[in-house]
């Protein structure tokens, strides 16, 4: 049932995006991202609807069983801190710290794996957004 709702939401987003204007390949319009996102949501939801339509509904199972609430709360706190410190300490520093904390919060790993993952993720984000796409991010008090 939820998949059907998401198919309809995706179609609604596509219609609203179309009304904004799709644009062209070289100059995408304001509705381009909405049409692409709505289409992706509708297609994936339709696939999920087809796959799950043949299954029995076992209402006795709960999706919350076994959820580790401490990790969920830690991730929410980390994301909130990231949003708060993003402009204050800059993109690179705050993103690195977020990735390291998430590596440790979600799955406890060795510290060097968390640091290496944070460095690689931050470097890739920097290359994609700052170098390639030339998106200006805040440098923060440290200057980078």
C-alpha cells in the first residue's frame, strides 16, 4: 500500500516539475530535478509494489524489532551538530568529523579505518563539489 502512495507522490512531483519547465539538455529548467526525482521515486516504488504484491502480509512482525535506538539517536545528534557547525568550522572539517563519527556510531570499526574513510569521503566530496562542479562551500575559521 505504501508503494502505491509513493508511486502517486512521484507522479505528482513529475507533474509539478513539468509545470515549472523541463528545459533542454544544455540548459536544464527549474523542473528538471523534480521530474528526474519524481520519475525515480515512481519507478522504484512501482518495482517494490510488483515485488511485494505476491507476498503474504504477516501483520504480527514489527519493523522496529531489534532496532538499536542508541545508534539512531547518535546519528541524529551527529547530523544536527553537522548542520550547526557546517558554516562555523567549514565544509571539509565538519564533513570529515561527521563521517568519522558515523563510522564509529553505525558500526564500531578500528579508528584508522574511520579516519581513512573520513579522509577519502571528504576528499571525494571536495573533488566533486568544489573542484569539478565549482560549488562554493564555507571554509570556516580554519580557512579550509
